[in-house]
């Protein structure tokens, strides 16, 4: 293979790899935004009807701790007169996770972490599923 053909081949491979990388990061940002919005919508829906959490937890044993975490966030946000903030990161919790979650959503009020949700969500159109809940910040 000539140097020119090799150069063109390398350029095509690099262009393809760059495109895949760009699409992947764009897609991941969309998934993180989707999770953030779903959690932010879950909070007022929970305030209106606590039974809504049944549809989002993977294990029914998580309902109690999720309810407690959401109630605490609502109380503190109301007491401080601030909004609840959700910060989403990729991957599972290093401290609390077992590798099954795709993301962690931290629920914060006034820059204090109230709790975290170990979330399984593969795409922007996929439903949010909660695989774990932990209170306070990760250690």
C-alpha cells in the first residue's frame, strides 16, 4: 500500500473514531439530562402522590428509604426557600454500588447532599429505574 493510500486510510479511521466518540458523548449528555429532569419531576409528583415511587424502584424494599429521602429534600427546600438540585454523574457509586447502575443522581438542597439515587437508564427515551438509594454524601 502506498503512503498516500495509507494516509487516507488512517484519516478515514480517525474521522470515523472521532464521529463515534462525538456521538457517544452527545448521547451520554442527553441521557444525563433526561435522568436529571425525571428526578426533578419525581419530587413534586411524589409530594402529590407518594405511591408514584412504586413505578420507579427496581426493588420494592427501596420504597421506604426513597420516600424518606424525597420527604427530607422537600422539607429542607421548603424551610430554606430554595430549589432542589439534581446532579447526575456517569457510572455507579464507588462506595454504595455494585456496578449495576448506569448513573448516580445526587439530590441537593442549599449545596447539601440530601441523598443519592443509583439509577439504571440506558437512553433518553428509556424509563428511569432506581436500583439503590443512599442518604447524605458519598464518603
